[in-house]
C-alpha cells in the first residue's frame, strides 16, 4: 500500500541522512591544515601522487556507496502505507549505511596510514614512550556488564505491559520490534564478548589489551544503541496509538532522524577509540616513536 505523503517524508528523510554522511566524507578528503582523511601528514606529502590516488579511490567508493544508499530507499515508496514496517526499514537501512560508511573510511584510512608509516611521515615532537605504561593503564579494561541490557529491556517492555494492563488490546507491532531489537543487540553483545583473540603483533600482552579495548568500546556502544532503540520504539508506539494526530507522520520522521543520529555517534566514537588504541600500541612497540595527532 502506497501513501504518497508518507512516502515523500520517508524518502526525504532517508536521502537527507545519506547526503549528510556524504558531505562528511567530502569534508575529510579536503586537507584541514595538514590532516587528510583523519591522518596527519607533512604539508609536502599532501600532494604526493600516492596520497592523491588514495583520495581519488575514496571519493569514487564514497560516491558509489551514496548511489547504492539512494537505490535502497526505493522500497520505502511501496511500504509507506505500513507505518511499523516503514520505521523498521529506515531504522535498519540507516544502521547499515553507517556501518558501510565507517568500513569505507577505515579501509582508506588504513591505506593512507600505511603509506605514512612506509615513508616515515611523522609530524610533531619526538618522544620515547613505554609500552608497559600503556599496558598498566589499560589492564583493568573489560567488556561492559550484560546487566546494563536490563535498562533497555525494561523500557521496551513498558508499553507492552501498559497496553495489556490498561487496555487489554492488541499489542502494537512497533513495541514488539523494540523488544526484539534489544534481544538481537544482546546476542550481538555476546558474540563480541566471546570473540576470539585477534593477533595485532607478536606481543601477547599487547594483543590481550587491544582485544579488551575492542570489546569494551563495542559492548558499551551496543548498550547505548539498545537503550536509544528501546526509547525510539517506545515513543513511536505511543505515537502510533494516537495515529489520528494531524502531524503523526512528521513527528515520527523527526524522531527517526534524531534516533539515527544518537545511534551513529557511539558507533563512530567506538571505532575511533579502538583505532587510536591499536595504532598507539603498534607504534609504541618500536624502540622510538614520533608522537603526532594520529596516536
């Protein structure tokens, strides 16, 4: 079933979110001082042929990703008449877009950083830092407790309990989606916690610490995403129950936008935190390192 008004709002929202990410990608490939793609380089290296080639590849991949994102919004036209399904689709769509975009950035950041290491393009003052100091500082880093999932689970179950107790009517599908989303994210959490140890270097102690940091940041991210998602579905459930509201669709779209933003932020933060820790340790394994903004 097609609802023209809802379809226009949903498409406009999805296209706006995708275009915002694309603008962000455009900004990071324009040198901000001597920082390019998040990597600090000497000024004379910014015009190096290998560097510009990486930037061109990133721009092309980013453009193709944007096109794919736009094409994947087309199903919204055909499901626009089903509010619950539309909200769930755009929720999953934006999460997938964020993950794909972050993987693209990470891929070309790694390429540029590898080129920087190969050419010894270090910027800043020279310092000798002890690996043992960093290991000691992070030795008590552990995954976030699974008990934190109780909070989003209670939030997601609240509208179900409320509706059954006060009205005894059929449970709105959005509230069920909320509970299922929290359960799904909890299973993802368990996968992260039980993930095998990844070897980043020959130093087993450093590998253990880096894996702890990885699990800590991403489990914390999952708890935040689960909490935000449960709030989103709870609010949407009550809006759906009052669907007669004149601005129902518009309000729901605004909620979707802000929800996706608050989901994107912890993902980006976790990715950057893990990346920075990994690069710092890998460079500290050398006898001497040049500290700069990429640490």
